[in-house]
C-alpha cells in the first residue's frame, strides 16, 4: 500500500508538471505576439521581459515543488515519522500537549526549510525585475512577526481542537467545525485592525477629491464601507493591487500606494467598483459558506477514516498517535482533492466576471476598467499568454486578455 500511495503522489506531481510544461510551452510559442487590445500599451520588449519573469518564477516553483515533495515523502515513508512521533510522546503524557508539540515543531521546521526560496525569490528574482524594495531588516522583521503570529494561532486552534477530540470522541468533528467556523469569522473581523497593521501602514486617501468621488460612487451602488485606505505596499514591492477586506461594519477597500501612482482617476474608480462588486454580489459570504460547508464534510470524512483504525497500516506502521494520523490523512486529502482544483478556480472566476460586470454598471465606463487591467498587466509583468488548460485548472481570475476583450466589447470598443 505504501508503494501505491507514493505512486499516487508522484502521479499528482507529474500532472502538475505537465500543466506547468504546457503553460511554458504555450508562452514560448505565443509570448512574442501582442494580444488584441494591448497594442500601444505593451511592446515586444515588455512582452519578452514578462516571459522571462514568468519562466524564472516557474523554474523556482518547480524546484520548490520537488524539494517539498522529497521532504514530505521522506517524512511519511521512512522511519522519520514513527521516530518523531515516539519522541514527541516522550516529552509529555498529555494528549493535548503532545498534539500541539507535534504540529508546532513540524510547522516551524517546514517554515525553516522554505526560507531559502523566500530569500531567492525576494532578493534575486523580484530584484532582478525591478520589483523588490524590501530590505534585509524588513524581511527579517516580517519573518519574525509572521512566525510569532502563526505560532500563537496554531497553538490556540490545535489546543482547542484536541480538547474537543478528547472530551467528545464521537462528535469531535462537529464541535471542531463549529469552533473553527466561529474562529474564522472572528479573525475576519479582527484581522484588519489587529494583524494587518503589524505589517503595513494604512491611512486615508490624501486626495480629498478622489475620496469624495469614491464615496459618491459607492453610495450610487448602495454600498457603505468603513473606509477606503491607502497601504504602503511600496516599502516591500513595486507590484500593485487592491483588495477588499473585512465583513459587516469593518469592511473596507485597500489600495496599494503603487496602484494609486500608476492609475488615472477613472481607472482607480473602476478598480474600486470591481472590489465593491465582490461585496455587493455577496461573494465574501458565498465563499465563506462554500468553505465552511466543505470543511464540515471533510471533518466528517476524517473522523470516519480515523475511526476505521487502519490508517497507520496504510503507511506501513502498526500504530501512530492521533495527530500523526491526521498528518497521514492530510496527505491523502491532498492527492484526492487535486483533480477538483478546477471547481474552486471556476467559482472564483465566475465571481470575478460578476464583479467586472458590476463595476461596468456602477462606473458606466467599461473602458476605464479595461485600461486599468492593461496597466496592471504591464506593470506586474503578467503572463498574457497562459495555456487555456492551465488557466482553466489553476486561475482564480479569468485571463486578463479575455477580461479586457469583454469589457471593451461592452463599451463598444475594439
């Protein structure tokens, strides 16, 4: 059975590599042609630079996938797992403490192993293409803060979950789901004011006229947000973006300061209208419902697998702790759910189309959003020629060329 599991993992890895190969091959074949609607905004030199950027990112991603896969297989299918499990068991007799230590140490080791890739991506690739503005001190500060925050959250979640498992062996899957769901919603409320400011500075827009136009546009769409804020993204990178965060009374729209510098006012308003569309169309809640519904079903399946009692045997072991078996189940889930990736991608793309449509109706200028997307693609060196199958499988947003074409068709343009 171990051989079968390893073969299934390698088959999933091979499928991912095939998709990556198709995407890069498609880029090599078509990357030099300027897409319709991008003439005058992107030239041959910019396309070549974008292609090189995509290729370098993909190569590093492939190496990282091989690296991660090697360590995962080594941990699960060699004596590393039983020895690590036995060592954790020797540190404490408490079911909860054992589980927390197992998860915490494993997570910290995994984070440590990923550091070389973060350094190379940030200080070689991003710097080479003119994006990186992060200093070594800021990178280290971010690493320390994110590690401390993730450690705290992991300890809270893992401790609570294991306590529920210990006190309700038959229904722990339901109570853990309830706790996780409430915790997730709580964090959506708290993160904008407690966690995000630890990494970035958020402040009101300094262009009062723009702020007035934004409020008028949102009011036209029947929307109210706590604020439209500018984030000092340029401290770390020259990439540009905007996003919607929070729910209820704490929802707000955040604009990167780099985006504000790159865009004309109508383009900024159209981007804001798109972000507002996600809230107006209920995408935040819809995604939350789908996510929590999937989590409930998944936890029930996990409970059934662990109750079966044969999980250690699948990995060639006679016994394993609860949290070790959870690690095994996570491995199986990663294989089983890989073919369903396009379902999640498709749902996300549909929401993006809806947000584009809402932005067009609200701003009344589809050309402004089309122009903004062209600029975003140019400034971020986006791949304008993804393979259709790769985009269908992975892309959370529709390919930008398709979005621009649809927007311009709506506006009566070319």
